[in-house]
C-alpha cells in the first residue's frame, strides 16, 4: 500500500519504521522552536505533514512507550484517529503526566502510526441477546 504524503513544511520528515518488525511508523515533531510541556499541561505538536489515507483505512496514532515510561508523556486522546478524508496537518496531542517539564524538539519521535482497516456497520434498534455477564459493568468479572 502506498500513502501519499504532503510536506507542509520543508523540515517535515516522513513517517518511518525503526525496524522491519515494527508495527508502527514513527511520527516526528516539526518545529521551528522547541515546545516545553509543563506537568499537567497539554500541547498540540505539529508534524508538518498531511496524508491521503486510502478509503477503507485510517491511521491510528498511539503514544510511544519509552516517552510514557521515562517521562510520563503520552497522548491525551490515545489513540488518535486520522480519517481517510482528512487532508489537514497531523498534530499529536501530548500530555505531561510526569513531575518535570518535558521539552519537544524538532525531529523528536512523538507518536507511532498504524494503518488499520475500517469496517462499516449499520446500527439498528432492537432487543439484545442475553449473555452470562448481562449488564455487569466495571469490575463485574473480578480483578
């Protein structure tokens, strides 16, 4: 599958995998100036890229585990979704759950994107079948 990418900024970098077995394509920050995210704050980090995802697919953007473990940095809307008909700039919504300010610099890997199939469904009103769990909600099956 080929995905058309438009660089909205000359310093933008195309998504890439670090290893042949990686499921996700690293997405990098495209910044003129670094951005510092204070603890408890959220920032929309530009990537300088717009994509043309083929119809029937979407790009699911997820946090990077190393940023989460080492610095408490994750995505506030994880996973983020880029629909096939969106043509604007991809921005990654990072949140700092850590105890220290975190600085994002140009070229930093700030998210990872997975191309996923989208399945269409029709929602219809009607009675639901009975299951053993029934309406048991949060924690109803134990720890």
